């Protein structure tokens, strides 16, 4: 890890120290346009962290003019020079200049900036974020805030999942009855597309067909083969469009036409995931249609329908994109595939000739620590990805859900279509935030604690071994308010205070994490059924109306104390007496936590953290036997409801290292 601007995220391709003094803190950067000048560039300069009364320093922008909209394969390379007397951004395009300004933003962390030359370009042209705005509505303001932050981390595709079983958020002119009470207006979507383009971000819209369509069918029951009452529950639904009806195919064609009118991007996403077979396989008219068209099974019927929708999208001059279930022999290779089911879906798509975006390892709703995601470069060989998936089952932080995660390994057995003469192209990757447990109040916490690490993976490639990712993410976290106005710690504090937590329990809040993977969403009963391979019960702890206002909703995925604790444990292990003292103080604080200073559901986690404090003091004092302490830690590492004690795996690791003197 370089010592020069170590906290840039993404790390740039190349940087070199320049002779000369640093750019002082608090200067006022005054734009000068040596190449293209546009409202877009002026606005981007105006968004730089401001020091309006500081001494002026020229900010020279020298780039070629770009069209109104960004596109795949735009040249995003740039060259940024920072010196005391001037800052210069040179690029072939405005898109490259915007990326250079993003790097400059990150250099402005409140201190002097060392004189530096940065030359940079992305590894992948598609670096996306999918937001599920169906399960919970996200206001335009939340989306604009997200675009601002995406730009700071050089993400360049916002994929909006606009419809699902619970809601339909797109304002159709022809079928206005589809729109849920909370939906976007046309002018709001126009403004969003414009704001995105001004930041070099494409907006790719998705209408998910033919499954995940309960909301369509509550408005238009005649588009399905059975009645579908409105649903607020989560999980795969049986309701799906009946593709054998001409009216359904015509409606879908019209809707994608309307979508294309609003969203100018080259890609339109047709969904295609998780189609439940029940309705199609139990309907006589559907069976007759399949026989007539020589469709052997419901998978063939879905493929037939996907090809119809893909043709309608192609007729609009756009590229169809679907989740990896769309893969089927005979699917036109012009359909791009978003791989989400495990390590092997990507290569199935590529080998069959489809361009591909990887999302499987980047599901932010699984509440996994950032370093877990960062182990999966989008272009790593499949065998390495499988090995990484296997390794997750041995990660002590994920032990409580390992059996559930192992269930997904069955996706490796899914057969792909035959190999095409030419493989497809790996376009890049997309992080996904499914929003069953995400509303506007917790959105930022779910995104920005970890997404910068993924943005780096997509822009720069794999992180180097030994990379201090956690520390760099903590640095990002503390700079976010300056760069984006998003303050994750203030949001955390406000959220837990509103949930009734008193300051005496702040050390508890700092030590807690939500359970991982689908632990919260499934709940204990459904999770146990999934692990046992049984049909999962439909009843779940959450539906779309459950308030997301408990402490667990606001907690970051990695506990707030993790970074500090890791540094203290490392220093203590290296014999640092002061660190040992600080560690002791932390343990004493835990051991002395009051019984009650917040909601009932935290009483048990508080008891467990007190015990953890006692155990740690016992080890530090040499009172407790290491084997007994290890056993105690194992018990304390189990979930308490939806909560985990985040320090336990760190302490277990530290304890194991103490037991093995001489090993490193
Ligand atoms: C998906 O996660 N159902 C694409």
C-alpha cells in the first residue's frame, strides 16, 4: 500500500509524487476551461468540497466535449496533477474529467494535499449499483443523494428495479392503474436521468417479467391465469404473467416502449428471475399453448417469452438484459445476462455467447463485511470464485449462517446452454441492494459503509494482499460528510436514539451487528427449513409494512468498534502496554454496562457483552484458562435474536494467536 494518498477509493492505476510543496488546505479552486466548457463541467466543479473564502488556486480542466448522455465504453481515463500553484485535470472526454474531479474530491480531506500526478482508467466499463425501489419506495431526493455519492466513487450505472410483487413504481401512461400509490412521476424520472448524466452515470430501468409480477396482476387480473391478491409479504411468489395471452405480450411491448421513452440508456432490463412454475404447469390453456408451440416445459415457455420481450426491446433499438435465469438454449445472444446465482453463472452466460455483468458476490442486503465482497474480483477464474465461496463457510463471522449459504452451492449444478462460437464479453459488475429491509432512513448505512470497496473492485481490480481495507473504509466514512453530505455516524446515532437507546448503551451499539445473509429476512423457522432442505414456511418476521425502526435496522454490517478493537488487539499482541491499557478500559466498559438503557430486545445482547467484557478481563489479567475463554467466546458468538456481538471473532482470533506464540 502506497503511503501517497493511501485512502483514495478506488485506488488509481498509477500515482507519482511530484517535487514541490503541497496544495495547502482551504484553498478556493477557480475553474478554468482550456478545452470543452459545459454546464455539466461547471456544475461538477461547483460540487467540489468548498472553501469559498480561501486563497484562489486555478483548477484547469482540459478535455474534449462529450454528448449529452454517457454510454458503455466511454473513455473515462484522466490525468490529474495537483500542485501548490495549480490543479489540472486532462482527459479525452468530459466523462474522464468527471472521474478526475471525483479523485480530486477525495484528495480534499481537509488537510494539505501532497503534490502528485495521477493517471487512471477503469478496469471495467460497467460499474453499477442496483436499487430495489419496489420493496420500499425511495424518494427522488434519496436517489439524487445516491447519485452524488456514486459519482465520488466512480460508479457509472444506476439500475432501478422498478417493479416487484409488492409494488409497481413506473408511471405508465397507457396503463396508469399499474402504478402503486407511491410511484415516480415522469418529470421526476426525467430529472433523475439528467442528474445522472451530469455525473457520468447511466440509468438502466428494470420491469421484472414474467415473475415477481403480483403488483401487475392486482391491477390487471386478466394478465394471469389465477387471481392474485395484493401482497405485502416477501419471498418468491407464485403469481406470474401468462405469456400465452396476446394481450399480455402486447402490454409488455407497450410498457417497454414507454420505459424506453423515459430512460434513454442503451439497455433495458427485463428481469426474468425466480419464475415460480406452479401457475404455468397447472393451467390447461397454458399446457395447450406449450404443446402447440413445441415447448417442452415451463423453462422453455419462459425462454420463448423472454425471446419475445427481447425482440420487442431490440425493435426499440435497445439492448435487452436479464437475470441469469433467462439463460436457455435458443435465447438470442444479443440478450445480456446479469449473473446473480453463485460463482458459476457468469461463465455459463459468457460461454453461451452473452455479454455479462456479475452481481452474485455483491449483494449488499446480505449484510456481509466488505472484505468478504472484495474477495471476488468480477474477472477471477471460476475455480477461484468457487474456492472463495467455499471459504466463506469457514469464516467465523458467518458460522451462524454457513449451512444456509451452503444451500446456494446447488446453483453450481444448473446447466447452461451450449457453448456459442464466440464467448460473450464481461462488461463489469453491479452491487445489488434488495430492499426488503431497506427504506430511505437506512439506505445510506446499507450502501456507503461497504459500497466504496466494491466501487474500487470494479474500477481498480482486486485489492492487494494485506490491504488495510477496514481502515480505508473508516477513513472514507469520516470523509463522507465533506464529500457527499452523508454522515453515517450521525445517522446511526439518530436512529438508535429514536429506537430508545440511552447513551449508557452506546458501547453496546458499537459492538453489535445484524445477523448475516438472509438470517433476518427468513427468520429462525424459515432459515432452519432452508438449511434442512425443506419447503420454507411463508410466514416471515418482516413484510413490506414492518417498520424499520429498531436498532438492528440502523446498525452497520461491521460493528463500529471493529476497526479500533483490531488495532488495539494487534498492538497488545505486539507488546504495546498502552494498547493493553486501552483494551482493558474497553473491556471494563463492557463488563460494567447497565442492565437496562434501551429497548427490551437488547437486554440479552447487553448481558452477553457484559460477559464478554468479563472474559476479556480474565484473559488480560491471566486469570482465565485460554481453552475455557475460547469456549466462552464460541457461546457468545451465537446470535441473540437478530444481533451478533461483532467483537467475538476478533477476540477469538487474538486469543488463538496468544495460544500459539511464535506463529504469525
Ligand atoms: C434476484 O436476486 N432475484 C435477482
